[in-house]
C-alpha cells in the first residue's frame, strides 16, 4: 500500500464517506454544500486524523471522537424538533381556544369552553375556524424548522422523480397497509357513522351541511396531505438523513405519530409516514409521500362511506372493497419488486460505533423532544379514558 492510501485510511471525514449514490447529483451537490458550511450548527461534519490527539486540561491527550460529535449534533437537531412539536401542540390546543374565544367576542357564531375540547356554533364558522387553526399549526411548524435548519429548498423538498417505480411501490404498499390496519375496526361490532371519519375534530359534525362536509373533506385530504408531506419529509428529514436514511425514516415517522396524540391513529400514521418517506427516497420526489397520504385518507373515507351508505345502489360491500384493494396493492408491490430487482436502488446507510438503535434512543431522549412526546402520550391516554 502506498503512502497516499495509508494516509487516506487514517483520515475520517463523515461528509465524504456518506453514500451519495442513492440520489441525483443536483441534490447531492446542494446537500454537501449545506453540510460544509462552517456556520451550520446542525451539520454533522466531523473529520479527524486517527493518529492525532488533542490536549485537554485534566485529561491529557485525548483522541477526537466521532460519536461525541454525533451526539452533540443530534442533541441540537432534536432540541429544535422538540420545539417545533411544542409549537404544533400548543397551537392545536391552547391557541385554538384563544382564537375561538376571539372570534366569539367579535361576533362570529363559534364558541368553546376552556375546560372542554368541544367547539360549537354555526357549522360554516366551525369549519372555517378549524381550517384556520390547522393552517397556522402546520405552516408555523414548517416555517420554524425551515428557518432553524436553513436547508436549501432543493434539499428540503426533493423534486426530481428519478424512479417513478418508487411512487408506484409506495402507493401499492400503502394500499396493503391500509387494509391490514383497518381490519380490526372495519369488522368490529360497533356501529359507525360518517362522522367517524372526522373523529379528530373537536366539534359536533353531525349538524354540518353537505357543503361543510365537502369543503373540510377536500381540505383534509388534499391540503393537510401536502403540508404533512412538507413537514415530515422536508427540513427535518433532510437533517436526519446525515445519520442514514433508515434513521430519518424512523424518527420522522415517530414524530408524526406522536403528534396525532391519539392511540387510534398512531400506528397507522407511523406506517403510512414510513412508507411515504421510503417511497420518496426511492423515487426522488416529495410528491410520493403526499400521494401516499392522499391514498390513505381516501381509503378511510371510502371505507366509511361504504359502511354507512343505506342506498340499495351501494352494491359493493366492505369486505369486497378491502379485498380488491389488498389484491391490487399486493400485485403492484410484487410487479414493482420484480421490475426493480436488477436495479441498484437502495437506502443510504451511515455506520459508526453508535448503533442505529442507540442513536434513535439517544435522539428521542433529548429535551424538549422527550417532554413533548410524553405530553402527547398523556393526551392520548386521557382521550382514550375519557
């Protein structure tokens, strides 16, 4: 081995060692540029010479450690993510109450009680209020992370469809998962109404008219899906990718699940978010997780409509619908797998002395992430009990 090769084996540079083969060069160039910025406090850019050491008072000569640098950056990232979660949670609870109270004071027919979660008043006013609060919650959270992480737009939002098969695979997997996770509730003995589709809304939707249902349904399926994709597959996902694609998928999906603060939705949101993120990495476009979210919401709506529609013209049964979707999803997944098995499409992996499991545990224990996560769980428990 020549001297140049020996020297390169002694140098550790996590930016250069990252696997850039999974995305296109335009994205990779911007990603590297962002990580190499000296003023970037969220960049994991550790580099050192294995033969060099630093003198520290009281400890003597100590070799620089990549794990210590990794922990420091993870702490900064998840402290910021925890703050973003807090913004989401406060807006979803406290800000909502103050906004409704303000609307009530200025004469708008919408009201609430600080000691309960319900909203009552005119159906149009309720829908508008819920839409406004949802937009504030999601836009402020997204803008906060964009401002803090300062990720270039081309990195924050993957926009090049490198492999369309990744989109088809993700949608096919989503159809399979939608069917599996809905089997227990779909075939339970409980009577369901169309209002169960809106169970996350703290309002009496049974008094809504057809127009209000239509407006909110479109908003929930289209707008919320777009904003969710931009939040959980945007800046947060990009900074977490420094530690490997699988780490980014798990942590962003966990965050999305916790913020539902509802045990009925946590597992489904985690799986759908993970499928969307995986599909985005394979396809190269943020359109994929957005499409997966839309498919999931439309599946739930279709299942609810089939169950509650009393019309004799509704010939399709719940079982037939779920079976057809499951078969279509399975067939799509198999076809995409066979189509891509000769292609080298993989996830970027980051390996260090700090294992993936330890990295995830360390990250979720960072304050205030852990505190907000526990609040979400307590909130979910309260909702389940009361």
